[in-house]
């Protein structure tokens, strides 16, 4: 079980949070011009990285805000947490 | 040597010391017609059906650890086919049909036990869902019975049907049940080797060789091998292998865990699952309760589930069966499952010529083992998707023709 450092509230138990998948996937600006392949890529295709993974979490039972987590998916070690819109830390 | 009563008696005279090994450890050759990557039930079965039904002679199966040591040995052994959509019904029922003859086909007792599976309904909506699914099952030739609360209570007297989420009824599939998961891997391995398949354990694939868009072989920890065709059946590590070949998948790999209790005398003669309170339980032939529930929400390759999930598993279990609250849980473990957006598998071709993939079985692949292996073997042998496998291509994520089992039938188990 993780202890996650919410950028707004500090360290809290994992049960207060939920994970919402890979971060830094920008919604395409002109969806109507995309091909089926490009739209499918945006909607469904994921890096599913074994190693350093950037992902979105929400602090459901706390401030209810979204933020990003940088985590190693092999050891489950959390390497950094940062606010939405901030640059992702280098791995 | 054929396993039979006569051979059992014959070997008793030599104190059972002269049974031949069920499979050997051959050296990796330099070239094969087909290489299957992944020595779980689906991969071993694929190698078996390739050799048995599709006449492929020169096959290697590469497994990075030991056969059956991944998700095949980590699941809760539940088998059923009462899925909602026609495509899934065809696939999972193909598997149940094969399960019914598997022990005699492989000459290995996989302990397939059709003890019946009750999927509980706890609300009016649940009752509507299982009724809709039962009618869909009838149309696809899959057995289904809708039971009311009294019938459920009569069949499963220990169950508390008046809990926080009362049990209003259940959909019962009598052909569903369990099998011995290790025996499935061992049975397929033994039968495949008898047909000449090289089963290479402790051989991790580290790279996939592609030339002009066609696969030519693989790099392994035991050296490089050439192959005319390669079939990937890697479960949790699907994306890792796809990356080696230069493409990405619509998959997230997440932990799913299970527990077993101390062994007790027979108390539960069927499989119980509930989507709403989310738990599934059966009793093994050893007497242990085998219990599982949902997967974690975050990606991980650690093969460890999160601690709080155990409470989410045990809470619904003890609510449904207060009598189980006195039991000690003996073991807990996790596996990494590869989940797709529509909770249906991916079986078919890849962007690389002669490279095929069978993955995305998520939280419920064990039940499909023989069916999955059989349709994938035909796909690899013929180079075109088998009829049952065709709707499960990667392409459906671009065309929009998803086989969406996420909402109803494909509860984690």
C-alpha cells in the first residue's frame, strides 16, 4: 500500500486516492480532422510502461483535486508527485 | 507413457520410481517454424493444437520462468461461458466445450468440475441484467437459469441473503465450474512435448527481430533463434513484448490478487460470484476457500496487490457467509493482468507480418484457456484469424467495433 504525497495536502494513505491512468495524453485539438487510427490511438492505446510511469491520481477523500504521480511500476516506488500543468520530472 | 490404471499398478511394483518425466528440457535450436512466447496455459495449449490439429512440426515454446508460474498458477480457477455478447459467447463456450473433453484428450486429469456457478443479483437492476443475459445466453445455446431468493437460499443454505445488499436472485450456469490450474499447464506441456514441441523454460525473450516489416526471429537469454512465425501469448507483459516489435497496445497491466483459507470440510459445492458487492469464492478439492475480487486501479508489474484490497475482498465474503468470518486466510498472492478498454481479449494479427498476438484476457483468462489456445493456433497456422477469433482483432479499437463486456458479464474473477 502506498503513502502518497498530495501536492496540496501532504502525505496520506492510498485509500484516500484513486488512480486514473496514464498522464500527459493531450486531447487532440481538432478531433473532427483525425483519422480513425489517430482517434483510436488517443482513446485507447497506452504506453503501459514497465519502469517509470507517469499517471493521474485524484485525492477523492481529501481535497478532491487531480495531480500527477511519477512511479516505478516494477518496484511500485513513488518517485515524485506534482500538480497538473507542471512539467513532468525527468526519469 | 500413457497414464492409465494398468500403468499405475505396473509402476507400483517399482515403488513409482520409474515414471518418465512429463516433459524434458531440450536445448534451444537455431531455427523453428513457429515460436510461441509464453508458457502459460494459453501458450502451451497453442503449441499443442498447432502440432496436433494444424500439422506444424517444428515448434518451440519459450517461457521466461517456469511453465504455469504466471497467471495460470495464480488465478481462482473459475470456468464459465455466460457472457452477454454473441462474439464472447462463441469464444468462451468454445472453451467450455473443449474443457469437457480435455482430461481424456490430454491423458491428464485437469480435474474439471462442473459444479455450477451462481452469479448473484442484489438489486432490481441486477435482476434485469441477469435476466437479459440469460435470454442472450439461451439464444447462443448457453445454459442459464434464473433463480429467485428462495431457490438460492435452498441451494446454498449458509448464505446470508438478507445482508446490507440482499441477494434477490442469481443466474446459474450448471456447466460452469472449476479446474485444477496447474494440471492444465502440465497436461498441455506433456501432450505438446509428446507431439515434438520443444518447451524451453528459463528463456526470456529480450528482443524481436523484424526485417522489412516481417518477423524473422527472437533474441533470448539463451541466444538468438530464427522463426518463420512468432506467436506472443505473454499476458501481463503484452505491452513489453509489443514494444520490442515496435508497436503499442490498448492495454493496462494491473495487479489482481487472491487468497485461500485454511482447509475445511466440504461446505460450498458450487462457485459464487457477485459483481455488485464484488467477491467470488469456491472451495478447492483440498478444502480451502479460494477467494478473489477486483483488481487495483493503478498500473504495476510487481505481482503484488495493494493491502487495502484484502479488506474489499473479505468484507463482502463475510457479509454473504457470516460463518466464514471465523476462518484464517493462509495465503495471499498477486498476478499482473493485461486489461483492455472493453474487457475482451485481443487475438490475431499485429502490424508486423507473421507476428501474432493473443493477450488482453485481463482478469478472466483462465476459463478460456483451451478455446483461446485453439482459435489462436488456427490463426497462427493459417495466417488469418479464425472465425471465432476474428472480432477480437486489435483493429476493433480503431473501427469502434468493441466487444464491450466491461459493464456486465466480465466481472473480475
